[in-house]
């Protein structure tokens, strides 16, 4: 079984007292937290209690801002992949799913990924929130603005790793409707 990162949406953030009432499944990605997941939790990013595991290793963020950032980057990446039907299908499927599962917040569950090393999972999530996610957002914003062509070319060359996650209404960890 693969270790995965899981992305959900909800109209409230998880708290120590309860998880959100309606949790919508967005995406899961094997063996990594892909660039798309980092960007989607890149606006208003905060650490929250996990809805699946005990340590405080969930990450919540503004849905609209994260979805817009991903959309803008996909548009920039697509400018070099106009003839790639697989990329176009990935973008269409991702966009349609994000529109359908829209809520106030994205919630990224990192437990399986951050537990793959001997590091403290909570410390790993703090590093993600303090470094990896803001770095991904800064690189994406610069690329969208036309100031990060080398990074954009690298993302374009390996777009499947960054964007071709499994998007579905049911993930390995799903919640009752």
C-alpha cells in the first residue's frame, strides 16, 4: 500500500473538539505531497488538528485563494503544452472536480507522508508550513508573472508528478456525508 497525502475541503476547520460536519474529498497522491497540494493550501495556511491521526499534522487554508493559484499556474504551464491532450484532460478533470467540491477551506492530511521518516511528524508539518509551502507559492507566483522561466520549464517537463493526482469524491480515507 502506498503512503499518500490526502486533500479535502470543508466549510470549517478541524479543531480539538470536532471535525467539520461535511468533508468533501478532493485528491490523494502517492508517496509525496505534490506541488498542486502545496499550492492549494498556500493561501491563509495554518496548522490544524488532523481529522485522521492524533498529532496536530493537518494543514488548512483558504479554498478560493488556493484554487485560484493552482488554476493560474496550470494556465502558465499549459502555454508550453498546447498540443498535449493528456495535460489538457488533467486540467479539465482537476478544474471540474475543484468546482464541484468547493468549500471555504482546503484541509491537507499529511500523516502518511510525514511518518515515512524518523523525524517528528509535527515538526515536519511545521517545516512544510514555514518553508516548503511558502517556497512553492513564491515560485508559482513568480512563474505566473513571467519571472521564473527555469522553474516553470522544470514543472512543465514533469507535470504528471506535480498535477496528475487522483481526484475523486471517495478517497482511501473518506468521511460520512
